[in-house]
C-alpha cells in the first residue's frame, strides 16, 4: 500500500522534531505548510449549574504548547499553580532524564501543589512511509515506560482528514493496522490512546480523498482497532465543525474519552469557511455552544484533562504570564457555565 500523502507529509518534519517539547502533535505547523485549497474543581466550584446537574469530574489543564507559550515543565507547573490550573501536560523527555529518586521527589512536589499530569502525545509518525513508522514503533515501549513511571495514563494524537493517494478504505486499513500496533504497546503499559478527528470542511475538502472527519467515522476506526484502551480525543472546535450536538457526546461512555480540547470559533464566518488555525479561546465569541459541550462531558462522567487549544496569534503575541492568565480566565468562565 502506498504511504499517505508522501510529498505533503515531507513538509512536517520540523513539527515532528518538536513533538517532545510540546507533548502533543499540533496541527499548526502542518496546516501552515499545506494550501487548504489544493475538576471535581476545588478551585472553581460549579457556579450557576442547576441543582440536578451532574458533578464535574474533569479538570482544568494547562497545556502551554496548545496556547503557544514556551515553558519548561517546571515553569509550566509554577504557571499552573499561579493561575489556578489543576493539571499540566507531562514532559516525557524531561522525565526520562531523572533518576528514580529525582522523579519521586518531583511527583511528591506535584502532589503537594495539587497539580495533576494530563495527557502526552503519541511519538510515532504513523502518517508517512513504512520505514518511518517502524522506527517510531520500535522506540515506543521505552517512551511508555517513562510515562508509566509517572503514572500518566493518557496519550493523544490526531488523524489527518484527507489523502492525495489513498482512497477512504485504503487509508482506513492503513490507520487500523498502524494504530492497533501502537495501542497494543500502550496497553502493555496501562496507557490509553485518544484519537482526534479534524472536522473543518476546508481541511477535508482540500485533497482528492476525504478521510475521517466526524465522530461517527472515528467510532468505526476505534471499533476496528478493537482494543479497550483506544478512544477519543474530543475537541469542541471539531465537534462544532462536524455539526454534532450534545446527543452525539451522550452516545459515548466517559471512559471512551481520553482527553478534551476546548475552543471557540471566530464570529461571522460561515461554517463551510472555518479554518483549522483560526480559533478563539473558549467563550470568546459564543459561536460554539461550550455549555452544551461541557454538560455532555459531565453527563457521561468524563474525568480527564480539559485544555484550551485556540491557535490564536493574538494570544501567542502576549507575554507568557498574560497569555496564561487570559487562558485561565476563559477556561474558568467556561467551566462555570
């Protein structure tokens, strides 16, 4: 089988080299290089929720990479504490360089600060040629051991929503085989993998063959992978662009959701013209019904990290503390709805 989008995928080498710094596969660098045309929250009580509303079990996570903030792991922890976040992204590369004693002290410090670890990124390049995939798969067990040492249990990645070379079925079979190999290794280390669909029409219409771009299609891939530790990385942005509702969220079980991103969309842009890198912080415009999204997660009992992923140039241009403070304010507002 031909590797997917080989020429296009060559353009994202730099983004993959940055994966260990960001702890997540960001689409920012990828999309910028491809023309789209060709808790229980102790710090933040559930203000304003009706008495019959289910309790909030998910937690407010600071993902510096997702908001364009550069910070070391220890700096991100201090920012989280300062601005009222309950979790941070793990940094497997930093953890791997620590002795058992150093790591133990770090985990004790996080517990004292009441800061949890969120989800890591999948460090396997499964979108390119077979040789590259095999090399990444070979190194995955050691990566998993590092996460296991810190009791991280969640890993996430995203699925490209189109292909120049592969039909839907060919692409599906390729993803099923490669991701199943990844998930089996993750399962050996008590790790779960969340898969994110990319929904904007401007993305999946940009190439010859559309691929998975909505929840129902992702359900088919998760079922085909067939392991209990494969699930969903949900994003309010993609949920909105896929024209999904709270009913779609309620079709999932809480344990099927591995991690969650929260965003808003620009106002005044038709749905079929929304672009993946033009987003807003939660509750910035009110275009995305954030309350319905979070209420759906509450109802199914989701208990993992929720972080902002606005891809906002305005936010990235701010000084670090100001950007984190602004993100915290937006997230707390969303959580209080």
